[in-house]
């Protein structure tokens, strides 16, 4: 199914972007914004409207929400 493949690709791009940004020494906020922008561009390539909408929603989490979720996940371990 093309939509699922597109979501997997968008997630892979997201992970790669985070790793590259971290390795480059970018601040967390700058890295997050950069990866989010790239992920939104990848979402636009998804043909299936439902899958594209889900992808765009996932790529639109505000940094503050992301940071809160990240901290919560760390303390839950």
C-alpha cells in the first residue's frame, strides 16, 4: 500500500534528520524544527489523503509538546 510506505519513509527521514542534526551540534530546538519541516515535505509526497493527513499531524507537534512528551518518557523508564 503506497500510503504506508510513505509513512515509513517519512518516519525514517525524521529519525535520520534527528541523528544528523545532533551530530552536527545543532541546538535541540533548531534540530527539531529542521526535522519537522523536512518531514512535512515528505508527507506531501504521500498519495493517500488519510495517510498524508496522519503524517502531517505527526509532523506538526509543537516543540514544547515534543519536549514535554520526551521528558515524560524519560521519567517513565
